[in-house]
C-alpha cells in the first residue's frame, strides 16, 4: 500500500514508521523467546518481504521501481537509529513511547540491536547484485551495516567458543555472519553495478576469517580466497571502464589497500597477491602513482611474510569503517544517478529524524524552558489597505503554510460611518502564482449589519502554484441604500387580500447602488515562498559554483559611522554597518555561518534557502563601507554599498527575483536598502576616483620636488597605492607599501582584487567554522 503513495514525503514517513515498528517488534519477539515464550509467526524482518511483488523486486537484478531501494535504505538507516542510545529527554511526548516501552519490557535486551540488524543484512543480501542505473545509495547503506556488524562480532577472529566465554546467542550470530560472508563472496561474480564491485571486495576482505579457510581447498576456484583474488584481478585490469560507470581511480586505490591488508594477514594470501601486484606493476594500465604504491605494498607483504613469528599489532586491524559513499565526485550532481541518490538520502534522513528524533513541540519547550524569546513568535504586521477618509477601513495580514503551499489573508473591516451598514461585500482577486481551491477567479465575502466602529473579521485562503511575485487585490462594496424602497418599508393601509400578502413576501428588498472602494494591493513578499535550508559551509561552497542561474544587484544605505550609537554597538560585538540588514535575520533563510565574516573593507554573509517546490537558492552579500564625507551634527555619516549575489538551481527563480530588484531588496531588508543600477555605481566610483586623483595632484603640486625625480611608472604606482589607502576597498592593500615601492615580478598568476577578497573570505568562513565546531566539542566534553 505504501508503494502507491504518490507524495515522496508521505511515502518516506510511512516507510519509516513501518521499518521502526518491524525492528521493534522483532527485538521484542526475540526477547520473549529468550524468556521461554513460544515464537510468534510474522514477527521477523523477513515477513516484510513476504508479499510476492516485493520479493520479486528484491530478487530481480534490473527493476524499474525505486521502491525497493527506498525500502532497503530505510530499513538499514532505521537499524543505525536503533543502535544509538535512547534519547535523554524523558518528557518529549508520545514520540519515544515505542522505544520507551521496548526498553521497559526488555531490560538489557533493548541494547541488543544487532539481532534484528543481522536479520536485515541476511534478508537484503540480493541487493548487492542489483543494477539500478548507476544508483548506489541503498547498496552503500547495506554494506555499511554489514561492515559495522562484522566489526562488532570480530568475524576475522572466527567463531568464538564456549570455553572462551561466548554465549550461545553470540556463537549462533557469528556462525550466521560467517555463512553470509561466504555467500557474498560467491555473489562477487554477479555484481551488476561496476562501482559496487570494489566496495564489496573491501567489505568482505577487511573482515573475512582467512585462518579458518580449509587449506585442502587451496586449488579450488570456489575457495573464498581464490575468488577474492580473481575479483581483485578483474578490478585492477578493467581497462574499458568509463568514468560514467566506475570511478577507476578510487576503485584501484581501494583494491590496492585490500591487497596490503589481506597480504599482511595471511601467508597464502600474501603469495597470491604478490603475483597479482607484480603483474599489475608491469602493466601499462598502471600509472606512476600506482606503480610506486605497488612497490611499497610488495615490500610490506614480503617483510611480514619473512618475519612470520613476529606479531604486528595495529598493522592491519579492522577499523569498522566503510570509506565510500554515493557522492561520486566533488562536483555537486555528477550525473542523474548521483542526483537521485542524494535526493533519496535527503528524503530518508528527514523522515527518520522526524520519527526517531523529532524536535520537541513548542508547548513542551514552553513548559520545560519557560517563555524564551526565541520560541514566542512575533505577530505579523498588519497593513492598511484603504485610505484614512474611506467610510470602511480595511487592514490585513497574511499567514503562510509551506507544507500545504497555502497563504491565508486575514482582513479586519471597520465601519467608520455613524450609521449601521446593512450589507458590505469584500471581493478578493489574485495575480501571480496564486489560485483559489475551487478554481474561481475571485472570492466574495458578504458581511451583514456592520455597527459603527465595530470591527468584523474575515479571511481568504489561496494556494500557491509556483515561485512567482503575487498579490491579493481587495475591493470593498458597501450598499448605503440597501433595503430602501421595498414594499416592506411602506407603512400604509393593508388589506387582508392573501394575494397581496403573498406578493409582499416574495419581493426582496432592493440592493440599491453600491459604493465601490478600491484598496491598494496586498503584495506577498517573494521571501515568504522560501524555507530555510540548513547546510554546512563546506557543502555550501561546493554547491555554489555549480548553481547555473545567477542574478547580481547593488544596494546602498547610510549608517552612523561614529558617535554614541557606533561605540555602543562595537562594545557589544555588533558591527555598526550591518544596521540595514538587521531584519534579514527574521526572514526564512539559513545563515550558513552563525557569525559574520568581517574583513578590513567590509563583510560577507552567506544564506541558503529552498523554494516551497524544492529549488535551491544561495545568496551572498558582500559589503564595502565608503565614507561619504558629509559631516552631520559632529557625526560622520557613511554610505554602505552592498552587493547581492543570488544563485539558484533554476533560471525561473532568478528571473523572478531580477524582474523587480528593488522589491526583492525591500522584502529582504524591510525597505532599508535602495537599489542602485550598475552604471550609477560605476559613475559614482569614477567620480570618487577623479576627486581623489585631483586631490593627490594638488598635494603633489604643493610639495617641493625631490632631487632624484622618479619615473612616470613609479609615480603611477604611488598614485594607485595612495588611492587604495584612501578607499580601503580591498583586503590586499598591505601588498603595496606607502613609499611607492612594489614587490618584484611574480611567477604566480595574478588575481583581481575581487578574487583575492573572495578567496580570503572563503578561507575565513571555513576557518571560523572549524573553530566554532572545536569550541562546541570541548563544551560537550
């Protein structure tokens, strides 16, 4: 049934619930059996795959459905959640009820998460043979869990014995894992996704018990070690692999590491692998790095084999990590399959976090923490839509619901006349990407009997179809003559004629001519259609260059550069020239760093957001402070220039932002920044440059000439360095000395000042982020 849910988030949430319940039921049932109760049918993980369609999906190599990948990945990720300790917060509400009941009912057994996890890796074994058009996320998840279990049970040490202190359960589980490993070795030949072959080799060879292999089967091609060596050969000499199907560089590296660890653990493995490595070393497909690596590995294996009596602790012990992931290369979306993998991972992680580690709801937080300013939301500002002298005063505010893609406009209508208005109609029209649920072009709300000075409330809800500038257009119609002139108002001589009475009843009171009041449109800010997207700085800077659509604009505002306000701000660690961007913190953006990167010349801010419909929006704001020289009441007022760079995953987003740049800036900063076209910025910069050059020329004319006149080139350099010091526009001003001497010619390529600034800022962002992470970890400890 879950398979048929069309919305991805719904399907993931349902899958997460099913997987968590299945794991908990399995754990609980095993504990009950341990206590002597009869085993119940249908309580094991395998029963999830009882349905014929799901079973066929799991066992077929090529299947068009994504659902099997979702199911396996969700099951494995849920196992990892089960392995984490129980949440500390006891009063977090209903969400931890299942886990809590489990811990209460099973005692120590609740920590024994490896039982259901072992069943998961046994049941999902066919996934290593899948061909999923290059997608590897589900198989990577499976192998990561397999490696974790092999590490916990220390499978390379063989099955433990009772006299060594092993329990019956442990012996059983270790035997099952050993058998599973041997089956996976047999499956190596049938792996259909080329990228997976090296990863499966790593997962098996790291943890297989080489000492427990039968020495009599040394010549048998089905012997696990012979099988592993032949597959290592296949990966090393796979010449026709293209970058789209395999990452040959990574595969060869992984396999060479496998050979080093296998060869130094077991004498027979060492002999077989020495032969393979020497053959690979002399092969033209090995590059110089691989040849050097082979030489080093051969030396190590030969040294270990010649000193077989020594025990080399820590040389090649299993670490229990799985150093691969589906993020194929550093480019964000290398191909369609990687994009699909990342999307699936995001959906699964979100669903699991919502279910297993949900954020406590606001009421719980208020009860536990008390009223905290960060929890109490500021009520939205209401905007007046009518003029002050209108007989009906209308004001409105809006509330958004990104989950359902809806916006609700709440209106307050106030009758400002002395008389009671019998009927007032409110009509609401729409423009942009809005639509009414019933498909009608406009909404009408009829209000009756508005008393003087008494407010009446009404609301209209609209859906948002896509990211676009939109507005609600309100029109008020009131009927001052409503009810006048109708027979009901005529008090005359009534005859008891039933026909007249019937006529009188059937006649409705007349509406009369309405008075139409046109209100100003209620514009929905574009920022309202965004959601904050949490992302680390490293990921942000990796994603930034790969976003195709871009729009840039410049804005200006003034701030107090000195005086009481500025000193107070600096005292508390706030930058005085960010006053115009203060309101940005309340907008739906995620600040990529929890602090501001400041430089000599200004600052850089990085923000990340997503549209309601999944498009990514990244925004960087570069600020440069420029002194404007007009002194006002003893305080130096300063003009701030901000450069906004917005990049997005879809061109329609930047097109919408670029269509009204002043409107976009007003949305972001509540109208404190004024948009300046690029030519005006250039003209102002040229004017400043001309003034400063004139000033320098005057100063030079006033100065007596030195005895040794400089060449024209040096004078130009001096002019530039003076000018740079005046403007303080870039960070690399320290490279030029005040006395006009410049550094000698450099062999490095020259960067423009903007590039230098940008690189320095990126380095500063990452450095400060690492420092913050370090501080956080020390606090936790």
